[in-house]
């Protein structure tokens, strides 16, 4: 196909997978996995585009969350083992 003669609608995924701005990251990740997409439109309450979340965004959130969890666990006092 000649890229200069092909419309986006002819090659895009249908239906478009999207989430609303009030959905959580886990919902976004689940939908991205189910649809096998790396980018997901995020819609405002009126259905207009608010932004796009990408797989790298989710990886960053997950890494930060795991780091914070590891720091919290590491700060717990070590129980006395009695010896």
C-alpha cells in the first residue's frame, strides 16, 4: 500500500480500546494486555481525549511501587530470635 494514499481509518485497530480518566493503572494494564496494545487513549468524562497512557508509564508506576514497598518492608525491625 502507498502510505500517501492510505487513510488511518483503513489500518487502525477497531474498535478503539480506551479507558476513562478515573480508571486505575491496573485496569489500564489489563485492557492493554487483553487488546495487545502498548498505548491506550484516556478519555475525559465527556468522551474527549485527555491523554494517552503507554506501557512504559505503567512499568514506571510498577517499579516505583515495588521500590516503595521494599523500603517499607526493610524498615521493619528485625524480630528478636532469642539466641
